[in-house]
């Protein structure tokens, strides 16, 4: 698995693209690769959920993950998400939460 980090945040914590980082919350922590991208805002990070993606009945997984396949290993980011759920929709509340991202020893 990997975490998307904005270049500004990456610079603040001294992390380069592809280096290992810890993503930690009050639920636990995971060691994942950093993917430096402007897709994340300055104070946000994102651990994408990957799987089969379909567009017009054709699987697009290979196209979407091209270039990222070497980053899909290690701990699941579900470890650091909250176990709760939205009472109105009964959907799990795993999409948002506070976390700390920092460089893992040995990069």
C-alpha cells in the first residue's frame, strides 16, 4: 500500500517519493511507501483503496495502476481508520480521520 503526500508536506517531513513512511492514528499505525503528488492538499494525505475498476464494462485496473504496481504491498491502511459508521446511512466511516505521517527509519 502507499500514501499520497503533497510535495509541501513531504518537504516538511523530509520524505522523497518511494521512501517508507509511517501513517499513525489513535487506531494504530502502518508502514507504507510515500507517493509524492499534487493530488493531495498540503495538510492531507490519502491511502487509496485499490481494486477492480470498471468503465463501460471493461476492467480498467491495469490502466489505473500502471506505474503503481510496485507500491502495492505491505500493511492495509484500514488498520489506521476508525471502526465507526454513519448512523444515518449505515456506511462505514473509513474515509476520513486524523493521522500523523512521518519518515520511517531506514527510509
